[in-house]
């Protein structure tokens, strides 16, 4: 059940330039969150920024802690970066659907930048469920950025294949190069892909999976005014015989890659 | 409480628990907010706009934030009247508050048909008629800006329905008193205003409009002073009740509209920012009345000291 909760800041951790982890005491929402669920956070009590901002749940603890990872891209996220311990913010959540973690025996998890948040939560859940093999492929602009984003996987016993735009860590190039190199070993019957990152990356992964016949789910981002399926603003174009428009906050944020008309998401 | 002020509000032949309703298109069909706020503490829920046939709405992006405002071009996406009755109304019937169905059409006859259909089902307490949404190319715009069209739609709605008819005016006119009077003279039971103000936003880097539809409707705190002025003018021009809408975020905002002459208010964009906004505003109005020794909302209405 979704709730509005006053969340108290426990700590805010700088993970590098413009990149933060915010740890909140938010027991009601943390107690219910699932992989790829998201929260709407009010970043100001004033009228600018006006609307709440959506963030994926990164991690929760049994003590009621809820963590998000965020990159500062505008006023709302800049406000969040200035929060200090014991400050309070309004959160609504958990919202949206989630990754289907029971669909396959083996998963390749693909993350770009802060898109690692829902992917990490999925990895933790898969490990907890047991019996499923996981490979993580993660990319970012630089190693300085990618390193802290992927540090959580090793303690789970999960190896990461890394790619950076500048070649400072792992493969020099795109995370989709890593996927292409692996394709020969991937069994479409056993393996599924879960993916979150920038739209061009997800579109490329979707294209590769479609060609190779691999089951693939993506977690999308669009502009959201409400997060609770009231404004009908968070639309993406659907594809084929499916619905003309899909609503990311209600039908998503997770979709089968084949449901999305990727061309319109990229323009 | 012994001396708790009476928030009951009589409007267009209905009695509301309090004068605070949710605005169309900002509260879904009520169910979306059931877990987040106490629906039975609202004066009424106004539904998302309903048309005869389902509408898919505009291509994305459909929303963008502007300075203290929200610009939208949803394009009146809705499930259509039949799905509303089958899938949405059963919840609303039992939600513990009044239900006002907001309707839209692109022909006068469509408004009439919708009124006839909605009058024949149980669970709808009143109809609010959107004659003003600026988003759809062949949509409401022509009705809301032309007093003759306003009158024609109002008459058709009245003829086809026994329910109270609230005409929701467009702010995209030179003189709001003209369309307000046109609605009153044609038999409207109440008017509500304002709908969103036609507006646009541009990404200078890309030299592209921020909305796929180019033009959208502005809502939120940015439009409140304009809305307040129009409600003040309309309330002075007509005798039927006026429902004030536009940028109401707090109880103080709502009180300003009531002091300007509104009999009731609607809370829109604020519900996105705080899902409990409408409920909290109703409580805030009650606290204000108590603090000022007023025993009802009616005692405050139109009490602006000039
Ligand atoms: C379901 C979902 C989950 C998300 N999870 C995370 C997360 O875990 N970590 C994180 O850092 N970000 C996440 N985002 C994106 C985040 O919501 C935006 O970065 C944030 O709203 C920007 O707010 P701002 O005020 O700082 O920037 P603004 O000034 O609002 O915008 C700055 C730039 O970011 C773009 N932008 C704004 N809002 C969004 C949005 N909702 N989606 C995509 N782009 C946007 C704008 O077009 C603009 O170019 C998520 C978005 C969604 C929809
Ligand atoms: C996303 C969105 C959708 C809306 N949809 C409708 C609608 O379907 N019918 C209607 O009459 N008004 C619609 N409106 C207008 C609101 O009901 C209200 O008149 C307007 O937003 C001004 O109030 P506010 O500033 O409190 O939001 C919509 C507004 C928004 C923001
Ligand atoms: S964000 Fe409002 S409907 Fe999805």
C-alpha cells in the first residue's frame, strides 16, 4: 500500500562529483519497497521546484532505512544534495510495478549510471531468493563515477563487467559492447536481461535482445507530475498491437523491451 | 466540538461536507488517492474529464514544470463514458463523498448525450462541463471563448439532465464576465473557474518546444493571481454560485478565493505536490473560521473590504 511519509535524513554520502546517496528513515515505505519501485520526493516546501521528483529505491534495511542514489541535474536534485542529517522530507511510495525476478534461471543485469539503483535492488533480491545466476554489466562516463556505483555488488558475490566512455575503468566503450561480446554464450531459453540506464542505452539493449530473441525488461524514466496515475503525463508510445500510450508510473516503470516504441523515446 | 464552525456548503442544489473539492484531471477517478488521503474528508471529487468515446491523448512529452507552475498537454486522455460507468463509478459510489463528473465534447450534441447518460446512472451527484480545455485541437476552446457557444452547451446540458450543471469557464478570454453571464442566462446552476491558461515553454538549447503539442495549459501557484482576479470579477457579475480554482496550495489561498466571492474551491496541481492537500486545506479553513469567530463559510464569502 502506498503512503505519504515524513522521512528523516540519516546521512547523505557524496559518491563523487554530483553523485549522492541519500539514506532516509522511512519505515513505512522501506518496509514495502520492491526492486524497481520508486518514490516521489518533495525537494522543497516552497513553490519552486513545485512538483515532486521520482527516484528509484536503491536499498532498504529491516530497520526502516530507505536509500536512493541520485545525480544532481537541476534545482530539485541540488536541493536534495544540501539536505543534512535530521532534516525531513515528504516521500510518497512505494510506486510503480517491478522487475519479474521469477521469469528466468539466469539473469544479466545491465546498468548505466544511476540506473544501477533498481538493478542493485533486483540483484540483492535474486541473491536472497537463491538458485539463479547473475552477471552484472555496468557503464558510466568515467571510472571515478562507476566505481562507487558498482561497489555494492562484490559483497553480494557478484562480479561486474565494467565499461566507461573514457576507458579509465574496464572496457573503453559502451556497456552494450560487453553484451554483444557475451551473446554467443547466452541461452535465450534460460537467460533474461534486466536493464536500467539512459534511454539510448536501453534502446540499444532492447534492439540486441530482440534480434537475439532474449527476454528483456527495462525500467524507464519520463517526466512525472504525480507518480500515482492521476495526471496522465508520464506517457511513452507503445508499439505494435499493444496500447498506443503507456503510463510509466502505473504500467511501469518496468516494461518488456518489445512493448516500447523506442524511436519516439529518443527524439 | 461545541463551537466548531460549520463547513457545510450548499451549492447548485447539493450540500457538500465542506467547500473543498478536487479539480478535474488532478485526482484521477478518486481511487488513485484512496490510500493517500481521507476521501470522506473532501467536499467532493471532480473526476477526470469524460468524453463519449475513449481518447488516447497527445503524444509525449505531455508535462513540463515552469516557474511555480505546471504546463500540461495531456490531450484529454480518458477511458470514455462507458468504461467510466463500468470501471470507475463503482468505487466512487462508495467513497464517502460527493461525485461530480467532468465532461467534455467536440460537438454540442456530445455534451447533451453525455449529460443524458450520466443522469441515468446512480452515483453521480452533479456534472461539471469543461468548455475550455485548450489542449485538443478540435476541442473545447471554441465553446469557452464564444458566449453563444457557451449558452448553447449550457442549454443542451440542462435539457438533457436533471442533475446540477456546473459550467467550467475558460480563462482564455478578454472579459470573463461575458461568458459567466452567458452561462447563467442559459440556466447553469453554478460556474467554476479557472481552467488552465494557454501557455508554452521552449528549450533554447534545442530550439524546440518542451511539449510535443507545442502549446499547453498552465496551472499551479503561477496562475493564482490571475484566477483570483477572474473569480472576483465573475462573482460580481452573476448570482449563481462561483467555484474558485487556480493555484490553490494552502488554506490561505482557498480563503482568498472565498473572500473574493467563491462559494467553494477546487484544489488541482497541489494534489500532485501533496496528495493530502485538499483534506488539509479543508481543516485549515475550519481553523481560520474558528480563529476569526465566524460560524460558517457563507459568513466569509465575498467579504473583501474595499
Ligand atoms: C521512475 C523514475 C526513477 C528515477 N530514478 C532515479 C534515480 O534513482 N536517481 C536519479 O538520479 N534520478 C532518477 N530519476 C530521474 C530524476 O527523477 C530526475 O533526474 C529529477 O527529477 C531531476 O530533477 P531536477 O529538479 O534536479 O532537474 P530538472 O530541472 O527538473 O531537470 C533537469 C534535467 O533532467 C531532466 N529530467 C527531469 N525530470 C526527469 C525525469 N523524471 N526523468 C528523466 N529526466 C528528467 C529534464 O528534462 C532536464 O533536462 C528517475 C526518474 C523516474 C521517472
Ligand atoms: C494534468 C492536468 C489535467 C487536467 N485535466 C482536466 C480535465 O480533464 N478537465 C478539466 O475541466 N480540467 C482539467 N484540468 C484543469 C484543472 O482542473 C484546473 O482547472 C487547473 O489545473 C487550475 O487549477 P490548479 O492550479 O489548482 O491546478 C487539468 C489540469 C492538469 C494540471
Ligand atoms: S506521473 Fe502522473 S500519471 Fe504517471
